[in-house]
């Protein structure tokens, strides 16, 4: 359904018809905001969301965003339930959850996706699409780890050039 609205919106913008574009955006918002509207309590929202996801998995991101807006304090719990209800949509749900949360929650949201079976590379891509900071989510590469904690590899301190020695050097640099 979102694709239809996007096509109508793009066509209206190209044709310069602002009224049709505004109407199209309004209809999309109306459809999305209808999910879980009027429900009270986390359990009622979760049950409705799971039911919607099972019948409309192609709308998983919109359903999750609308339902989590009703009870934002239960976002991680709702995300876990959503990922179990629509396992083929975990990446889309992760992207939606990253978009809907404060950056301080991104690591927990990311871990929820991993715990539900999403591959770490796919999870990182989905999180980046949602606007997450990659340095807060990705595992360290190359040297890796926290050097202050004794993890990873610390390169030895560099030494200066050798002077003199068995090779007969004099310690001075030749202009030749």
C-alpha cells in the first residue's frame, strides 16, 4: 500500500499538483496511524500488533511504529514480540525500531534483533538504514577490543633509527 501512495505522491509532485500530493500523504498517515489506535495497556497493544503482523507481514515496519508509539516504554518488548510474529521481517523491524528510538536505546534494539536470529552483518545494515551510529553497534575490527582493558593487540612503541653499529656507520647521514 505504501508503494501505491509513493507512486501517487511522486506523480503528483512531478505534475506539480500539490493538492493531490498532500491528500496522498494524508491517506498514508491515516492508514499507518490506525494500527493499535485506541488500545490501552501494553498487553492489548502487543496482542493486536502480533495479530496484525501475522495477517499483514508486508506492513511490519508501519505496524510496529504505530503500535510502539502507543506504549513507547514497552518498545523493546514489542520489538521482540514483533520479530517472533514476523521472522521474515526482522531487518525491516530493526530499521523501524532504530528510527523510533533514542540513540541510547540503539544497542539494546540491535541486540534484540541478533537474539532473534538476524545475522550480524544484516543487522548492522538494517540499523544503519534506520540512522544508527555504526561505531556504537559494530564490533571492533583489525586490532579490535578495548586496549585499556587488555583486549586486542597493542603495537610495540616505535624505536628511533639505529646509530652506528657493526655495519661501520658513523652516526651521520650522507648527502649522497
